[in-house]
């Protein structure tokens, strides 16, 4: 039994990376978008659209990486559409986000019908567990390449927000549109670009779902991960590096059910599977108080104004 | 800063119309190199319009602007900056969640794609060494006091190498000491001919102490200018208002009783980010007494007023009215007659898109005669009451059926005061009632407050304007860092002592 518990722990850690990777990309995308002062709830649709586009392109071209790129571009287009709509007077970004979520999933289902059956080439993984002969450890150390890309993106995003003129402009626009206009910054253009870039990252997150894990294209693929990313970003206090840790935490929570099942604990399986959603709910309740505002929140976000 | 004197700025025959309204009519103005020039006038006199014409926000319909006798066209604030003209606005334009360094860097005209923070910090440190006042570059702006923020605004303009500095009521958020310090530094820089300063202000004391020259506008027209050394304060005030000044001491009757009306016991309040900003306030206010709470903004006054108005919950402590526990519910407010005039009333206690009549009835729309039988609204009754209040309190324009947000700031203030004073009032809580009002509106509102006191109302007056507190209060307390740190009865107040307590420098 002792070894069994170790097995669970290892499986949870491996699962954290496996299930957390799409969370990582979507939350980094949402983080960048929110830094510019907009919330994009449409990322749920972007994720599904990215999964479909990535799968289709990978199937037709034979290159999963080309699929990832196209998924990103599809996400970018959806992000640009969202922020373009939001730049009109009196258009609310949350309402547009919900519309974009439905539009993105609907479009993906419509275009993706032919791809439910065939099998596309898979994204490669890197075998970091070759030195070990414990099968569970070997399995857990099968690290997917996109996760490593995600770490690089998190570091790069942190650096960019702090050290580049572009990053500084994004933050100014997110903190105070008035101040940004006084400085002569094109507020709408910066927001459109940030949201499009955020959409690009979310699209990549989607391609991971269809091209690595669970590695198929179906309609129930994302199960709300795009929406949970909003809570993740709040929990991460709008810091890209914290998005990395929080994504792993959520991934680990989601892996708990299957891991326990693997050692024969099947009771309460559905409850364990609901843990990420329960955690999301808990974060929203704990962080949202009428008496306090959050530390680090970009001031232009409509939910906080 | 580059060498040489600042340019000679002249505005000749400036006229600016907004539709049928003429905001400026043939105004002349000159700011000579190294001058410290005050622009005086009531709200709506055209000061801001004139300055915005110079800054390129507005384009004058007639007249011209010249620098060193060369006619120039200033099309935008960016152009003004290119000519070396910078402006410090009444509201802060800094980004609170960023450091001073980041704020100074972002305001530069040209940014390199990758920012070399070490180099920027080094350059700005060197620049700061040449400046008469210092601010920590690594501090987050939101953690700075108002005076410090004002300094950063000025440093920002100077770092951009601007030689003409326009300041719009820069001292309205500062303590007397902070104001004197800042104006003193600017004065020194103008004496050294490094800088010309144009300052918009209501405060005649500051004009007399620091300015060389003064120009007065009234109703969009130039009414006079001259050397400050040759003018008396009363003359300047007369130019501003037009007739003789009406700042008479308010008629007070002797204090009626020693009956405590409002008692605060150990009130503690947390702010929006969970920090305790009111840290144990004890205060008793008696019948027919005005207690003024002085203090620099951000020392907990705002949250204290919110608690008394029912907009925020205290974490500890008790409010007692007439020796009974008090919670600001609609029923208790009505029973104990506790009313409130918070700061920025349009945002805080009005619904901008609802009509004046509806806003005036917020306290009593659910009782007879406005609500027949307690539930059916009667619009004729609403309008009748509104007309009465509009007439009594001089609300302009006098139409009950227009949205309240279409009224000017002074008239919104009058409307809210009318609503809060319309019934019997036993306790009145007021915050910054005259912020942004012109002289006459200010006088009127202060008279109403004193009149309420004379009728026996207990008044708690929270204000950032020390002159206002000293003029109105029977008793003054100073709030610093969440506590009441000093108390004095109003005759024989020492301004310097109050100022020291306001900044926490009283040992």
C-alpha cells in the first residue's frame, strides 16, 4: 500500500503537467489580455476552435507543429474579432465574450464534423524518465514538448511586461485608459493586439487538447477550461509566472480522480473529477468581497470598476 | 535641463466659443520669462479654457499665441510639449499601480523597444539631484501621499525639459506646509530664471505669498492684471467676484445645549484592500454644534464618512445616536433624522440619469404624499415638492423633470443639500461640500450649514479645505493615520500646530 500512495503522488505530479498544460496557455493568454484592461470570456470558444483547427491541419499536412501554429492563428483571429467588437462605444467585453464563446464552439463543431473519426499525427513528447526503471515514474516523466514551450512563454511574458516599451504600454492601458490617452497611446489598438496575442496562446492551448492529451477531436473536449482560466488569472494575481504554478495546481487537482482510480480507489470518482470546478468556485468566492478590491488587478477591468 | 531663459509666452485677443456660449472673449495674457504668474477667477470664468487653448486641447476661434514674439500654432498637447510647455492637472494623471520610475519613463516621448532600467534609473537619479525636492524612484505611486504625488507630477514635467509650467489648482489636495514647500521650490526656480510658472488658483493667500503677477478673468473676460506687490487681497477678490466680497462671518447663536447627539466609540474600518484605515475613532457631537474633521485626504476620513452614511461596514466599534445604538438603515435614519452630504454627490448619492425631482425624493418617495397609501407613486406630488425645493435652494436651471447629471456641480450640491435638509434634521454628516464650487455657491452652501446648526442640528464636517473648517466649526479635530490626534475649539487656532498634526509631525 505504501508504494501505492507514492504511485498516486507521482501520477498526480505527472497529471499536473499533462492536464495543466492547456490551462497554462489559456491563462497566459487571458493574463496578457487582462493586463490591457479587457476580459475575454471567449477563450473557451477559442480553445475549442484551436483544438479543431490544430487537429484538422495536423491530419491534412502530417505535421502536428503546423497544426499548433494554425491553431494559434485561428485563436488570434477570434481574439482580434472580440477586441475589435469591444472597441465600439458602449460595447461590453463580458457580453461580447459570451457571444464569442458560443460562436467559437459552434463554428468548431460545424467545421470539425469530418474530423471526429480519423486519427491525426500526435505531438512529440520528451522522455525524461529513461534513467528510471519504475514504470509509474517513467510515465510521469514523459513531458510533452508544448509544456516546455509554455514555460518559456511564461518567462518571456514576465520579462516583456516589465522590460519592454510594448509591455509598459500594455500595462498603462490596462491601468488607466485616461492616462494612456494623455500620453498619446492608441488605447484601442494596444488592446486589440493584446487580445489577439492572448487568443493566439489560447489557440495553442486548444491544439494541445486534440494533438496530445486527450488526443482526439470531440465536442466535449474543453469542458470549461477556457472559463476556468479567468479564475486562474485572478488567483495568479495577474503574474505570468504565477499562472504557471496555478495551472500545475489545477492540473494536479484534475489528475487526482484518475490517479486514485489507478490504485483501486473508485469511490467518489465523480466528486474527485469535480475538484477543479470546486476550486474555481472557491477562488471566486474567496477573492470576491464587496469590502475589498484585489491587489494587482488592472484598474480598467470592467468587473472591478 | 537646457540652458537659457524660458520663452516669452503671449496670448493676444483669444476668443473661444462653444456653440452659442462664449467661454473667452478677447482675452490678453502674457507670461514673461522667469515669472510666477497667478490666473485668478471663479469657476466658469474661463481660466481652464484659456489654459487649454495654450496647451492645444482647444483651438481658439480668434486671436493668436506667440512664443518669443513668434506666432505659433499649438495643435495638440504634444505640440505644446515640443515647445517646452507642460501642465500639471488638478487630478493626478500618474498610474497608481506603477513605480515613480516607471511613471517617469513612460511619459517620455520616445521609448526604446527594450527598456534599460539601470540606465533610466541612473539618468533620473542624476536629474533628481539637481532638483530642489526628491521622491524615491522605487516607490509605488499608490503608496505616496498627495503632496508627494504632486511633486512627481511636477518632476515629470521638468524631466521632459519643459520650461513653462502650468499648474491647475495644485494645492487643493495639500496641507498648508506641503503647499508652501512646493510653491517655495517653484518660486526659487523662477527666480533663477530656469522656469516660468502659470498657476490657476482660488487661494488668495498663496497668490499674495508667492506670485509676482496676477491676471483676473471674470465670465470669460479679462478684468485686470498687475503686480501682486501693488495689489491688496481685497482688491483681487473684488476683481474676481465683481461686487464687494460677501465672505461675511456667519451669524451664529450661542450654543444651545450640552446634549450629546452623535457618539462614536472606538470605530474601526478597513478599506478596499483590507487595510485598517480607521483605527479607533472616539468622538462626541452635541446639539447645535459643528465639529470639523481636518486632515490630508487618505487618512481614513473617506471611509469614516462611508460608515456613517451606511455605505461601508465598520469592523468594530459602536455608533450611538440619542444614546441608542444606531445602524444606518432606512428606518433608523428616518427615526433619528440622520442625513448625509458626502463628497462628489453626483456619484455618491444621486442617480445621474434620473430626474431632479426623483433624486430630490430619495429620502421620502415612499411616504405620503409622494406615495399614495405607501405604494402608488404620485408624480404630480413629486414635482410639487421638487419645485418647492428648487425655489428655496436656488437650483438652476429650475426644471424638476431633467436628469440631475445635466446640472452643474454647484447645483447638484445644492440639490443634495436641499434633499438632506428638507425634513427636520438632527444630525448632518458632510464631506467636502464645496469642492470645485465657485465663490458664491460656496458661500451659500456654508450659510445653509451654519443655519442648520443654529436650528440645533449636530454637524460633522469632514473637509480637506482647512479654511472651510476653521470658518465653520465650533470645534476642530485633526485626523491622521486613522485616529483623531488633536482637538481644539475654534477661536485662537494655531494653523501651524494643526498643520503639524495633519502630517503627523507633532512630537
